[in-house]
C-alpha cells in the first residue's frame, strides 16, 4: 500500500494539490473507522497523505538549500 501512495506522489498534480493544503489537518468524512469494514481507516488514509505532504516539504527545503549553495 505504501508503494502505491509513493507512486501516486510522483504525480505532479496530486503532489501540488496535497502541498496546497498548507499544513491543514486532513480529514476523511466518508471513511470507515473499523478496520474490519475497510482497507484503510479514515485515520490511516489521512495519516498516509499527511506523511507524503511532510516528505514533499522536506524535499522542497532540501532543494532550496542546494540552490543556495
């Protein structure tokens, strides 16, 4: 599952949309909370997206630092 989300994050449109959330708390109102009712709970889904967004911010910061030096 992680590989699928990592590949999705390679999509520029998806990455830009996720980065545009600017650190907002992500929610998923139609997701299930019981593991027995879903592949990913709403919490797991939002956690994966938040993690990818954080990785993107680190990549951006590293890129800016490399450009400065």
